[in-house]
C-alpha cells in the first residue's frame, strides 16, 4: 500500500505524461464561469438589465388622476405626503412630479417661415434622471429652480432644431410664453423621450403659478430599481396613495408587453450561460473518463505485474482514481485562480464590492465539484482495472 505522498507524486507524474491539459482547461473554464456568475452574476444582471430597461422604459410606472373624464368630479392632485410615502416604498428609485396636461404656445421659427405650436410639459428636477435624459447643451433643472418658481425652460432636441436650426443657437434664447418671458437653459434628448423631443419643459411650480395645464400635480412618474420590482409596485402604489388621500379614478400604466419580453430574453440568456458551464464541465468529465480508459488499456501489463507482485484490487483502484482526481482538481484550482482574478477585475470595472464569503464559498464548492467530476469520470475505468485477471493482463499485447 502506497503512502499518500507517493500516491500524489505518482499520479501527478502520470497526468503530466498523459498530457491531459485539454481536460484540465475544460474543467477550469467551467469552474471560472461558475465562480464569476455566482459572485458577480447578480450585479452583472442588474447593470445590463438597467441599461436595457432604461432604453425600453419598462421600469417606469406612470400614475395619474383621471378625474377629467368623469363629469362633475373635482380635479384632484397628489399631496406632498403621498409623494414622500411613495419615495419610501422598497424598490422605488425615483419619483418625478408633473402635470398630465401640457400647455401649447405659438412660437416663430427663425429658420423657416412658419409658426410652431409647441407643447410645454411641467416637470420637476427628478424628471431628467428618471428618464436618463442626455444634456446636449446648457444645464438641467435644479431643485432651486422648482422652489423659486423660476422662469426658465428646456427644449427637446428636435424642438430646438425646429426653432433655431442648431441646438447651440437655442441656448440662452428668450421665449415669449403667454404674458411671460422664459429663458432657455438646456437642450435635452434621450432614447426614452419619444415625442417629447419636440416639446418644451418648464418647472411645474412656474406652470401652477400661471394656472396653465392642470394647475395641479396630477401625474407622477415612478422609476423602479429593477424590472423585478414593477409587478409588486403595481400593487403597492395604489394602496399607498389611497391610504393617504381620496383617489377614486387612479390610473396606472407601464410597458407590460416589453417587460414580459425582457424577462423572457434574460431567462434564455441565463439558461444558455448555465448550459455552457454544464457543457464545459461535462466535457471535462468525459475527457477524464476517456483518458482513464486509455490509460488502463495502455498499462494493462503494468496492472497485471502489480497484481502478480501482491498488489490488491483496492491499490489498483485507488491509483487510477487518484490520477483522475489529479486532473479534475488541477482544473478546479486553475479555474479558481482565473475566476477570482476575473471577479476582482469585474468588481473594479463595475465599481462594486466583492462578497468574499460568497467568493470563498463558491471556490470551496468548485473544488468539491471538481473532485466529484474526477470520481464520476474515473471510477468505472478504475474499477475495470482493479478487476482485471492477472494472467490475461500479463498476456495482453
């Protein structure tokens, strides 16, 4: 019976002699992907998901008072305490206050002989962040603009071009809106704006002062942290609003169809990733199985000689099983080294912290799983080697 150190040394030498580096690399790739997805999978999914939902707007919920369609009903608005309660809900990232109705103003284009009827929306300082708008020129609204009821406005990119030809030209222009003069302080665009690219924007407080539009905060935009929070918020938001104020004709809208498509897309992407990991590990297992079979066949006489010299079936079994384990565990250790390195680089690029307990747990689990692959792949060939007939093995050519 060999000692453990001799067994490891002999098994390692046989693995190097057999040149089973492809099997080791296959297992290492599977382990690397497993560690990265286990530790950073949630953050990667969150980052990619945020980019996709922001482009599609599927994590934005519109909620508004629809009293105007019910004759005889008073025009209700959202109270400040209601807005604060909604901001405190789990899964709510931003809440933007605005008016459901816009106000139209005739404005003369400086590039064409025509007058444009430009709609102006009343918004707050959160609107740009909520819709991830791009600032082309100037600045965005601030909380101070809203609080001081300033006569400032922003123009959508297409509106600025329709009025002045170039967005840079529009910056700083004075617009005569009704009896007041507003200064253009910013030009904005974004993939989520849609038709709003042809609109103007002003502080909602300035529009309320002039009794334009609804004259009240009748609509809220709520951005969920992730699309997974949307179904729950669709239930909790109406309950929260109605617990604080009367709102019999509350309407909620979200992009349900796009949301379902996004969920299905991510489900298939995750499934394919895990299938790729499973395929890589299975390939390593089959490589160990085939390699051990080949080693048994090539060393049949050696097995017969060892048995003739007094080697037991258990000795033969342990030796071939140890060789299979060396391959799989070597692949596991290589995968851990690469995986930990990629996790650190990924965390650095994403600007997040690493969950070291999860990293250690996934690394230990990888070693155990690698050992399981080695045992599963090498057990049957090792059993065949241990059960060889001594005479037949010695006569094998």
